[in-house]
């Protein structure tokens, strides 16, 4: 059972629950007090000791149900072994490779003995010449076969499975453990000598393959989930936002939300950092005038740190429609990290969207913004003019201005002079462009003209780049 | 008062808490049982008013132990949570003992000798007598054990969590001047949190984690039954069903168990025999704490009442 618990911990880690050694020790101790008798209590125990958030509890609950939906090896019943017959014992030797599965095999034997009369009649005559696996298959005792698969699986270290590409290897290993090569020989012999029995064995073999494949698939689901997810996320992080497929959009949203959460965790906590600067000579002298200016008390200058102020301008026109979704999602998360954020969206003209982003869920906010200004043809010139007319006052020398857009202005006047004035008023201007550097300046792209007034211009085409860019912006205020 | 003995089973915990008027779900009972068996603190999370604090009180009553409560808030530090030196007393004593000191030191010929003699007294003024124990230290000093309730830990600063780590994992605290104080008998520690901020992993790792959500209908009926005995069965069923309907709405603050109990009391006071739209409209402010929530719920009231009544017939 200990083995089983360890396997369950690994499965739990696979499901995304962080199980530390200390927690697994707790769970072990708890289980030793609780026992295994009541599945429901065992489940509660695991939830209480291992999972430390609501999400983890849900994941662990699912994982528990999946894990224990597998045929559970019944507790070893040693005395029953005596009356199980020779062939029953033989059949298990194929999977006898490790000690951990000991319980399974003996119980398999016990089951075999119960079903003995029927199965002996079925495969009684030719069994002497056949290998153990063939005999077992012909007896068609499902419990016995399941147990044999389970023990062969643990001998083939099935819990190590990580990627779906490994399915073939592990199926092969398990079948090898069970003695498939001997079975093949038997099958060849039988088709020559006893075709009807051979056919039956063939069918049973196919069923066995299916069962093994099923076992491997389930193990992959249990143990491989985290790796697979990491791999997929890694690919997704580096995929260009503008070219992801529709079916990936939801996953991408989840990923961006994860990134946003990470940013929030990292930057939302005010960190106490040493703020003491150089010695303030003048104040020190003044303070110690009473002692004839012998500096008993020292006064220090303080490093000045700006409170973060961000103004975000987000292009939501047709040319960047696919990316702007994610931009807006990230701005939404910015609203949670930084107190003072004002955000604006534009295509042909510009509106303020701070309220919408602050009050609504990301999905609702995005839908509303898109319906208000989205999908138009972009006009950077007039949008910038809108901004200058109404909200120029929002920019102070502490403000970072972020512009998210491709700078494609449909050959209209780009009004780079307004961006210059914005740059002069603000701390800095960061331009994040979903297009690659190669495309800047070609066609109707006005990027080079704008770039002269920006402190930083970055390509921002993938989730990873997006995270880097925003993290850098927030970090300058820390 | 029963002496403190570990409960034998989960059922014993359940019935023990029920005797105190706390109807625990199976999960809660399991967590309490485990906390006792493997001596671990419980971290209880969940929405406000589902009985997190009540749980600690019920455990203390049931075991006949003292409940020591530490209410967390922003700016709580070790002087208020752990221990403090009694400065005034130290000062007063030095003044009183001034003459005595002179006497003791009188025999010393040189300054050096006087200093030597002073050293012999050790740290008289930094001994146990001058320590003012605060809740955490008090909890460790209880000879019969106690229930230590650290309430709303999410309201405290992140630094305070680190202060708790030692007491949570080893049931001891270290006072620099005195050394390490270990628990006479390990207290049952219960931490509650409203998830206002995420707690650190180090803290979570040391605790059993219990999430109390809104109870199921049956359980809530039992809770009302034990807390408000005067209420009739029909009314109880109807009102709990009604509250479960209310919780499906998108409200700022969903009514939790404490509101259910308050409302049940109000209904009993008003001598309502049955739930009807009028009485609900009059008393909805007991259930919902925001004007916007009440406005959102009002148009739904009659449908919910109908639903609740139907459930009563068939359930």
C-alpha cells in the first residue's frame, strides 16, 4: 500500500498539485492513523494534507478519483495461496520481476483458484505445451489478467511515463514483461496444430494488447499531465500571437492569465527595500549644532522612488485584431498590479477604457471594448490627436506610456509630433510592436518615425516577449 | 468538564462537536481528527460567516480547554503577539532595589570588583518575571493544553507569518534573552483566513488545509435546527431552500451560514409560520448586506419562494 501511496503522490504532482516531501510525510502519517478502509475518508485526508488551495483541491480530487478508478489490487491474502494450483502460480512468474507487486500476484492466484473449475475445462487439454501467458489468456480470468498487467506495468516502471510519444515503448515493455514472445511462439504452433484454439488465443491476445494500451493511456493521463502541459505551454509561449490557431486561443488566454498572475504575485507586494542614500551633510551639521557640530546624530538622504503610473494605448484595429485580445488581457492584469493605470483603446479614434477594464471580467471587458472601437481601420494620427485634446493632462513626469500597436496608419498623417510631445512630458515611452523588426518601415508602417521618440521599442509577438516587456516596465518602479 | 483525551475516531469528533451545537461536515471532522492525531495546525479558509472561528470555539468547549484568541490585523508585531518586557516594572524595581544594590556593592573596593559582583546576580531584570506573555506565549504555557485561534491571518503582514513558523512546526518560541520556550502540552492551533491575500507556501506547508464552503442543504438545515431550536420544520426547510436559491445569484456578498441563523431567529421572533413574499421583503436586509444586492434579489423573491415551497412538497 505504501508503494501505492508513493505512486499516488507522483500522480498528484502530475496533476499540478505541489506535493513536497514534508507534505507526503504528513499524508503518510495521517493515513497510518486513518487506514485504507473508507475510500471517502482517505480522499478527505489527502485533500486536507496535500492540497493547499481550492484549485489544488479540485485537481487532487479528480486525480484521486482517476487513480483509484484503476483496478485496485486487493490486500494480500497469504493463506489462500496454498490451494491455488500449479498452473496458476506459473502464470504469474512472468510478472514477478519486482517485490512491490507481490500483493497483486498472490491475490491473482487466489482469484484463479476460485474460477478454477470453469477455466480448467476450457483450456485443460493442451495447456501442458503452452507458455504461462497463453494459459492465462485462455482461462479468460479478467481479474488475473488485470493483476498481471498491473504488476508488469510496475516492473516496466510505467509511472515514469511523461510524453504521449512514449506510449508505444511502454506498451511494448509491458507486453515483453508478460512474456509476449513466448505467446507468439505458442500462437504459431497452435495455428498449425489446433486452429480453433489458435483463433481463440489470437482474439485473446488482441484483447490483451487493447487492455495494455488502455493501461498505458491511463497512466499517461495520471503521470504525464504536468510534463505535457509544460511542453505545450513552452511551445505556446514562443508561438507568434498573431498566428495561433483558433483552437489554441483558449489555451493562450489561460497562459496569459497565468503570466498575469505571476506578474501580480511578483510585483503587487510592496517590498521593503533599503531606501537610505548618501549622508546628508547639511542636515547632519544642523542637527548636531548643539554639540558643537560633532556628528552624534547622522542624517541621511533618501532615495526617491516613483509610484508607478502607467498610461497604456492599445491598438484594436483590424490589422492587429488577433493580438489585441491578448494585449487587452495583459492591460487588464496591469490594472490589478499597479494602482494608477489609465488605459485607452483606439482604431479610428481613441476612447478611455480604464473603467471597463477595472470593473468587468476580462472577457466581458474585451467584448465591450471591441464592440465600441474594435476592428476599424487604424488611424494613429487622429487617435493621437484625440489623446492630446482630452487626456494630455494625465501624463506627468512619472508616467510610463505604453503603446501597443503595429504603427500601420493606412498612409494617413502619423502625427509623430504628438508622440514627441508625449515623450517630452512623460518619464518614458515604450512601444510594443507585434510585427518583427524586418517589417518596420515597409508599406504603411510608420514605426521608424515613431521610434525616434520612444525610449524603448520592442518586438512583442509572443507571450514570452509580452511577459518580459511588462515585467520590465513594472520592475523599474520597484 | 471532561479531561482532554484524544478522540478515538472521526465519528467521535463529529458527535463531540455536535454536542456543542456545531454541526460539522465529514471533511471538517476528518481535519480536526487528523490535526489531533498528527499534531498539526489547521488552516481554515472560506468565505466570511461559514463558521471558521466558531469551529475553534466549539473544539475548545468540547475538550474543556481554554481558548486563546489572537486577532490579526495590519501592523501586528511580536510585542503584541508573542511577548513583551514589562518596562515599567523593570524600572520600578530598579528604583526600589537601588538601596539594596548599594548595600550589595558596598563591600567592593574597586570598580572592577563591583562589576564582578553585579555579574553574579545574572540577568535579574531579564527573567521570566518581567516577561508579559502575549497570546502565543500564553498558549504554550497552558499546562492542560489549549486551543489557539489565530484569527484572520490574511489581515496581518507577510512578516508576521514568518514569526509564526517556529510555533507552528515545533510548538516553541525563542526569546533571545531567555532561550527557547517549548509547549508544556502542544496546543491545538487553528488559523483562519478569508483569502484576502495569498499566504506564503512555508506557512501552508506546515498546516493541514481545510476549506469550508457553504454547506449543503441538508447540513444547513441541521445547523439551523441546532442553533435555532424554536423554528418549525416546514419553515426551516423553506428558508434554507430559499437561501440556496439566493446563493445562485451573482451578488456582492452571498449570505452565509451566520446570516441564515440570524434570519431564522428573526423569522421566529416575527412568529412566521411559513415563508411568504411579504415577510421576505421585509426582512431581506438581514440576509443581504448591500443595497445593490437587495435590489438585485427583490425581483426574484417570488419565484424563489415558489421554488422553495415546491421543494418542500417533494423533498
